[in-house]
C-alpha cells in the first residue's frame, strides 16, 4: 500500500498531476477525490499492489516533495 499524507505545501493541481503521473490507471476524477481525501483526513491510501510497484509509485509521488509511506 502507498499512503499519501497532507502537507499543505502543494496545490491540488500539483497533487492531482503527480497522482496521474505515478499511479497506474489513475483518472482525473479519482485523483481529485484522493487529493480531497488527503486534505480532509490527513492521509489516504492512493495505491495498492506489489512491493516493487508500490516503491515505484511512492518514488514518483515523492519527486515533487509529497510525503508518502509504503506499507
């Protein structure tokens, strides 16, 4: 699992764009929903898959300084 944490240092547009870049099969509507979930709840699971794919997704999300954690 990949969790994305709220940091108040990126715009919704930045978070949505990075989710679209990082997460296989991500849609703009789902990326927006996840960005709001992160903003509202402080974190959200944004991807679930094999360890290597989770690491890849987390690395791409982190490229712009987003706070992520792989479980």
